[in-house]
């Protein structure tokens, strides 16, 4: 079974990511080997509950645990103070203590909220992730970022809090809507572009297998993505340096999500447009070759991700929104660019006029 270890600082803060078809059936055994407490709060959302929560609950009960299910509404609205508060209430009402465990069963929304709940309840209790979207399997369940949203912005309240175990079963993806699959693929493409040219080419050549959800292709996709992210997080857990490379495409992507009111493009679609923008910028500055820029465009197009953004003519509005990013320091944007396909770097001093030109080409 592919296993990736995420090692953070001292070895005691390292944890495994187990990736295997059908592994969800083994959850009881995997947990009893690691968790001696009696209670589990199983956090999920309405959609995932309908498909999977009862099966997982039954497996956990058979393994001897008392399971309390906390069902969130589906979607970003669940990452709020309201549902965090309800989570604390439920934990206290059901008599949870520091020796108990919270398990996230769902996409990035469930993982982010459940992780923050685990990070803060009684100053931190054990946390296990079972991600069920592609985005969560390749991105949000790895690396320990947990958060809820504030009315002033996404993910503004949160903590770095690593889980003890991540269990990834590609079978969950069988029920995932296509648009959600594609949003995860955008992040997978990003890993190829920033860290592994061969992986980017693999994506270019295996669209059919990936869209047909063939096990071998999915396992490769997930394993390689997790390995790249784990390697980056190992070097820089708190995003003081190299972890910023994971934001390739996100500077423009976040601005597109914001100016369109988070209604038009989902995260992966906005990041896809952002990757096109950052790729063109890299090319204009003489780093990425035209051929490699074309490959980047081909991959984005191949997976049916958007290339440009339908957002009127207000390039200046989009430009200004770039500066609302949490990563902006002293009013300077930190661009993640491609030196070549498979190799990213950070650059801050980019002429604003050039950035405006790139944005004009995207809207
Ligand atoms: N912590 C991190 O490092 C990190 C990284 C990237 C994104 N995120 C966060 O992740 C969130 C987005 O995550 P997401 O894209 O997984 O969205 P999501 O959690 O909202 O899930 C997308 C939709 O798919 C449904 N769903 C989930 N699994 C399913 C399955 N197997 N079958 C059918 N339907 C299923 C959900 O109910 C939801 O409607 C955002 O809040 C973002 O900020 C966090």
C-alpha cells in the first residue's frame, strides 16, 4: 500500500497518509492500532453523510467505539463560527475530553472545520482525516492547515494542526460530481507545473484514464500529489518560505474568486485561470519557454478548466483585488513563477504595468 510520511520537526510530529483502493473498509483496524480512547466525533456534511457516514459509523462501532455524528450543511457556509460553536457544544454535551478523537469525513470544508475544532477543543485533541473529494485527497488533508472563514475573508481564523492519520480511498471519487473532480485536478496540475515535469506530462497523456476514474491512474495522481506536498510541508510547515510555491496560480485565482463574489468560479477553476496568468507572466519575463507555456495551456484545456475569466472590462478592479491577498506584505505581491515546467520560484519585484497587461489578457 502506498504510504507517505509527513514529517514535521521532531519525529513525534510525523504521521502517515495511507492511500489504497478500498481502504475505508479497514478504518476500524487502522484506528484501534492507534487510538485507545472510547469516543469519536465523526464530522461530515449532508451530501457525504448520505453516501458514506453510516458505513463508516458502523465500522467504527464494530471496532468498539462510541460514535457521535456531526453533520454540517454542504458547502463553504459551514466554515463559520456558527458551526464551530455548534461543534464545541456537541463535544461538551456528549462528554468528550482530551483523550478523545475527531474524525473528518468529507471534502476540504469538513476537513478545515473539523481540524480547527480538534486544534482548539481542550487545547487540542486527536484528529484523523478521511478526505472524500479529490481536492481534499491531494491538497487540504495534507499539511495541517485548518480554518474557518470570517465575514471579512476566507480562512482568516485558523491554526496549523497536523492530523495523526490520513486515510485516502480513491473509491470515494466514484460519487463526486464532475465539476468537483475538475477542481481537484487543477491542484494536481499545479503540482506537476511547480515540481515535476514528468508528472505534468503524465497528466497530459492520461486524461481518459483519469476521467474514467481508473484505479491505477487515480492512485498515481493522489500518491504523487501527496508526496510533492508532503515534501514541501516537511521543509516549511508554517509557510515562511518554500511552502509559498503551493500558491502558484492562487494570487490571480483568489482575486478572480473575490471579484466574482465566489459565485461564478469555484476555487479550482479560478486557480486554473491564475495558472495561465502566472505562466504567461513567467514567459514574458523570459523564464518559461513558449513551448512549455503551450503545454501548460494544453493541460488546462484538456481537463475542461477555464482559460479566461468572464468579468467585464474592469481590469483595474481585478488588479486592486490582488492586494487583498493574505500573503501580501508591505503592499508587495509575491509572485510564484515558473522558471521552467516542473520548477517554480518566488519573485516580488514585478512591474505593475506588466501585471495589468497579463490581467487584460485573462478577462
Ligand atoms: N487546509 C488546506 O490546506 C486547504 C487547501 C485547499 C483548500 N482548502 C479548503 O477546502 C475547501 C474546498 O474543499 P472541497 O473542494 O473539497 O469542497 P467541499 O468540501 O465543499 O466539497 C465539495 C462538494 O462535494 C461534496 N462531496 C464531498 N465528497 C463527496 C463524494 N465523495 N461524493 C459526492 N459528493 C461529495 C460536498 O458535499 C460538497 O458539496 C475550501 O474551503 C478551501 O478553503 C483547504
